[in-house]
């Protein structure tokens, strides 16, 4: 994408900027910086940059072989509408660590259309999947 760069280089991540966005997101309100740092260190991360600033992010928890969980995907509001999320998803799904995964999952409240364009479908009626969800966990930390 013109004027934008995508990188998986952990050293380039602006953990403060990622934390600032995630702490105001609907999926991780109040998440501590230490948790963001630990999660990023143990994941495959994609950063989107322009003029030296990080403006987008996606994190993938994966074994780099069979399974991946996509999470913490965002593009800052001022940079939306330019196809950056679609580009980030294309690049993430083509990454060698994910290309052979048998299952890639995610959870979203409002971006189903974006993820459908990358091949995701709803798990409607799937009785194989189970979960534990604790949306208030960061408010106790």
C-alpha cells in the first residue's frame, strides 16, 4: 500500500501505542501494559506503519503449524477506509506460519464483513467448540 509498510519485526512494535488502543477497545478495556507486552512477545504480530508511526496492528497466537487465533486487530481511525485492514489480513493469512494451519479462529463483534473477505465463516451450530469468556478480567488486575 502506498505510503504504508507492514512488518512482523517485533522490535518495531510500539507497545505503548498498541496498549493505548487496546485499553479503549471493546474487547480488552483496561488491559494492563504488562499483559499487552507479554501477549505480543508470545505471538506473531503484524504492525502497519506510516512515516515512522504505527497505525495498525494484528496479533496471531499460533503453534506455526496447525492452529492460529487472530486477535487484537485494529487500524487507527484516521487511517481507516484505505484498505489497510484487508491488506493486513491478506498478508497475515499468507504468512508461512499460518499458510498451512488447519484451523484459524477469531472472535469479533462488528467486523464480520472484513473477515469474511479473508475466508472466515461463523461457527453456527458447531458443538465441537467450547470456550471460557471472562470479559471483566482486566478490571480485577
